[in-house]
């Protein structure tokens, strides 16, 4: 079964600075999708960014970008110009291209210091 | 569009009681899933459905039942609640093309 590992239980960043959250995954499949979800204290799961494995170009959404290293099975999230509203739990997730099974990492709690 | 809705938001059960967590989506999504979230463990898949009348087990299915009689609804039943089922439960849905899942607001369940 695929596994997703987030090795940083907690991270902190100064407001306006840049922070990178790490994620690695284990799979033997070639067709899959990777996601970063944000969970603020409200508990709502919010999609931050997605990456298709067949795309070499790293996905970008405004201040959020990923570094997708397919051979290394690494999928890190970079948050630029961090804002107080970025404080949340961040989950990395893997989904196979063929089925509904989505696997999540244990999460990284991000604190943003003013 | 209401997206994915879940009821109730909070629930307290005694050991041995049964209950149903409701989930509905209005996006005409084929796929629907139930997850539980426990501290330090991320989200784990309980059951999922790829369409009306079709369900399958996920990673942690024991103690839970599901059914999918319509595209919109995907209820989760706890047959005989146990303290180990204390958790936050999320329902999610997705289309085939989108792959990302849209989540409901969650239900916090406490079993005493």
C-alpha cells in the first residue's frame, strides 16, 4: 500500500518569510496525483495545490508552489510571503490514478509568528 | 451549491449505542468517501463508493457500515459504538476528472 510521510510534525515561520514543508511518498505506480490540503482551526479541509505525476512542471498557486521530484518521490510545499492566515495543519496526500483510495500524511502544524 | 454537507457537527454516544452520520453532496460526484481523523495520524479511509449501489472498504472499515442508494447521499453507520471510535469524521466527494476531494465540515464524535 502507498504510504505518505511528513517528517516535520511542527514548523514555524516569521510573517513575510518563506517556509518549506516536506513530504515523501512510496509507490510503484506511474499514474497518480499529489495534493496539499490545509486545515485551519475551523477543521475544514481546504485544497491548497495539486500535482499530476505525469506533469514535469511544478504546480504553482499564488504564494504556494511545490517542488515535485518524481524519482526521489518527494513533494514539498513552499509558502512564500507567509501570512498569519497561513497558520494551520498541512496535510500531504497521494491518490492513485485509477481508484478512489487517497492516503494522507500525519500532517505538519505550521505556526506563523508576527 | 452547498458542496458537501454533514450532520450532525457534534455527537456524544454511550458505548454500545448505534447511530448514523449523514453526508450529502450536490455536485453530482461519482466518488464519495468517509475518513476518520485522529491526532498524529492524519486522515484514514473507512469506506468509499464509486457510484450508487457500489461500496468498498478502505483502510479501517471495522465497526462501520455504508450504503449508497443515491448519487447524493452516503451515510455512515456505527453499529455498536466503542470508545476507540472517538474521532473526527469527514465525508468527501470527487468527480472522476478532478481527482481532488471536496470535504464536508466534519463531525466530532465522542464515545463514552
